[in-house]
């Protein structure tokens, strides 16, 4: 191999090494940025949820009360379509504690009751009480505080409504702060 050919090959290898090093540098910066963009978990001690409206009594759930409530798990897709395991308290159990009619008592005028879930960002979604009742619907909505065994991220929690039966997760209210029961059949 002549000197000229050797220099050309060395120049090509040198250029290839420089390009590879530049790509690794950019990839490292990108990974650091991605890691920095992962929000910290929401504080479980910040749990506060109020159930209010057309019910016998308003009820507020604090972090201490939340810890002793019966837990349930569901699998559901997030907004990006990725399957996750969520854990928390069923929406039906929360409504039962607030005196919302369920089971055999859910009939007549109470069939027009609607639950409006609202997040701290003002986002709202509505459900009929009948669709949240296990005697009427198969899937249970869940007020989750963990995903895949970890507390929800700050932009998701500390509480998030998860609706496994929905094909789109448009009613999965993040940063859930209140559930308001409204009588849709009431005269205006």
C-alpha cells in the first residue's frame, strides 16, 4: 500500500471517528435532557380530594384517610397508548362513602345523577353514576395514586382518574382535586 493510499484511509478513519464522537456527545446531551425532563413524583402527603354536590354530605379525603382505604388495581393505557398498572381506590367506593345511591337504591330520579371529575388544571370529565356502579357496568373507574408501583409524577398526581374501559383516555383526569355530583334531571 502506497503512502498516498494510507493517508487517504487514515483521513477517512479519522473523519469517521470524529463523526462518531460528535454523535455520542449529542446522544449524551439528549439523554441528560430527557432525564432532566422526567418530572419528580407527586407528594403522597399532598393527597386531598373532595366529593361534593347533590349528595347527603360533602366528604374530604386526606392522605392519612387515603392510606387506610381498600385498594384496587387496574391495567389501562395512558394517553400515549402504553399499558400500565395503576393502584388506588375505586371511584364507586368513594361515592358510596359520600352517600351516592348505588346497587338496588340506584333507580328512579337517582338515575339522572352525574359525577363531574375535575383536575387542578381545570380539566373536567363527566360520568353517569349508573356507569360507575358495579351492578350496571363491568369496568371500574379508579382514583389512582400509583402507576407501576411508583407514586404518580407531579404532572399526573398525586391522584389521577383511570377509566380502563374507555377506548380513548380523554376522561382520565390528571391531578384530580374534586368529584361533584350533579342531578342532570333537576328542573332549572
